[in-house]
C-alpha cells in the first residue's frame, strides 16, 4: 500500500515538472505531499501491525484506521 502511494506521489511530481501553469503545479505538488503523508501512515500502520500482540506502543487514534485514497 505504501508503495502505491509513493508511486502516485511521483506521478504527481512528474506531471508538475511538465506544467507551465503555476496553479496546476501547486495543486499537483500539494497532492504529491498528501500521497507521501499517506504512504508514511501506511508504512507506520504496517510496522505497528508487525509488533507482537500485547506490545503495541501506538497511542489513541494511531494506526488501524484505513487511509482513504484521493480521487
């Protein structure tokens, strides 16, 4: 899952490099940042999921929640 988000972030950056419209560039770079954040959250959730039962050090609201994909 994290790899998918990182790939989407790179696609957004690649498109932004080809754009000439500043608003489009800003929107694509913002979307890339959002995908990077989701990739990090997915990676963290994967790490938390690999901690042996009873040894979960995550706080309230961390991990376990699905991360919605932007359209």
